[in-house]
């Protein structure tokens, strides 16, 4: 990134407000609140925000508006909690993803494998107010049996597996991310050591293990719908037997408290290979990330049958499996696998919400998969819903998402740490994302 671009981004970020104690209150009046719980939409509400927290949520006329407050008329508008993308790779996505995420109402992300120095630089700047960006929870390097790139940490045996967990705990990661080529012994060593040091484990199902074993071992979340098919011999099962087996597995996940992050949009975009044609949101994808996708896409141009098979599998199996998970009480979270040009930063969270509805979620349940459920998974009691005392990370919509989930894209404003970013500010963020994407 050029020095000029860095300075221009810092200048923009510095002009954006952060929560400061004693600032005037922000008030939404006559707004419909969709609070992220199972409560029905609440029309004609007043929401008062002060010092980065929600101070009041009450019917119109039941609470006094503080003097000198900034008042936003919410007539015809809908207030929801800020959204989470629970599967991103910020090293690969590059800094251009940060403003695009916020402009799309994504106020929190879980980084599932990046260079720790990259992510921590972003976290520091976000927390000190010199960069406007989402709350970041991160794993740092991925622990695997082999290293498939710079963000993977290879272990050769159980001793190294335990040592890797201790080293990551020492540098302060938030959780341990595992991948597919771990042996059963290495996997069990990682889980045991992570439990000892107080860190959750999340990630892929190792190829030599069954999904049920991973869940029983206490892995906090499993990633990607295709992991289910990679971890079981389903070819010999009839369709009825396959559904019965999956039903039993999902009931087990629910009993064990295993969360699932299906990343439907990643598989769908891989099957469609939207890199074959220009897309209006590609301009927000870093040039380097777009190039990585283009390289892989070229390999599939001569494989139309493979793509057709992937598309069919997505429609007939993946959507059905995620719907079945939800039906049997598995806690499903939104994640996109943001890394290369197949995923548009922030925009693809809304695509994932629409896919969850297509899989059988109600719009309310889909919204909770991006708000309340991630907050519960992360044990962030202060986040995920529109309730008194919660952190004021919110999205103001111009249309009702409970009537049409695509209305989550109709964003009028975002509240980040209690500060209002109106449509003009969000458009400025998108403009900066586009400029940064063209140069990194």
C-alpha cells in the first residue's frame, strides 16, 4: 500500500467518532426494534444510547429524551443488532475489507487464521480510535498436521501439538483453530491442552476423525458444510439412511453444545465461480485477493461438469443439511470465509443470511444467527441484542427484514460503539474501500 493511501485512510478514520464518556446521547424515536431475541418486532420505540451503551428501550412517550441529544427520526425504519461474520481471514482479505465490513453493518468478526501481527495491528488501531472497524476475535496461525501456507503452524506429533497450543496461549490468541490433516492423537492433544489453558477450539473436522468424535471431544464450533461430507462414508447410504444419520449427528451436536458455521456462501460462490464475469461488488475486493481467485477460476473453466456437480450438491444437499441442523437445535452462525475474490467483504454476510432463509430459517432466526448466537458463542454478554446495558453496535434499516431478509442490505445508518455513522459516512467508507482495494 502506498504511503499516500495510508495517510488518506488515516485521515478518514480520524474523522470518524468513537465512544467518549460524557458525549451527548444518541436517540432513535418512533423506530421499530428487532432486538435479536425471540421477541416480536416492537414498533414505535425510543432507544437512548449514551457512552457506547444502550441506556433505554421503551415505547414512545414512556421515556424522556435527554437534553442536547442527537435525535434520529426512526419512522418507517428498523433497528437491529450489529452483524457478525464468524469466519474471515483478514491477512488474505487485506485492509480494504475493514471499511467495507462496517459499511455493511458488520460490527464484529472472528478471524479464523491470519498472521497475528496483521490482525493485532488492526485491533490496536480500532480500539484506540484511529481506525474505524469491527470488533475482532482471532486465532492467529492455524494448527495443522501440514503447513499449507504462511498462516498454518504444522505439528509432527502430540508433543508438538501441545507445545503449539501453549505457544499460542502465551501470545494471547482468543481460541485455537484446527485443520484437516491432524492425526487423531494430535487432535486430542490439542483439545486437552487447550482445555488446560482455557482456550476454546474451533475449525475443520480432521480427515481421520468422525464429526461425532470432534463434537464429543468438546470442539466449540465446526466450520463449513462440506466438512460433514468429508468426515463420513455416505456413498454407501441410501438417501433415507443419509438423512437419518445426519439427524442423529445434529441431535448430538445440539446435546453437546457444538456450534456450526456452515459458510454456505463460500461453497455457492465456488460452485458458481462468479469470477467468470464482473460483479458490481468486486471493486471492494483487494486486487491481490481477486488475483488469487482468478488463478483458481481458470482451472475450472475447462471443467463444466465439475461445476455443475458442485451446484447440484449445493442445492440438493447443503441447503437441506443446514436446514436440518436448525430444525434439530444446532446453534448455527453466519460466516463467509472472507479471504479471496469469491467473497465480497460485508456484502456476503447478507448473502449468507439469504441462504439461511432459503435453507428454512425464518428471517428472525437468520438475523439471530448473525447477532445473538455469535455473541452467546463468544460469551460476550454485552453484545448481540438491542437491550438495556448492551454495547451499542446497531444497524438502522429502511425496510423490514422480517418481511424480506434481503432488506438487511437497505442500510440507512450504522451505530458503532455508540456513535452514529450515517449514510454519507458509510458511502465514504465504501469509497475508501474501493480505493484501498485497487492498491493492495
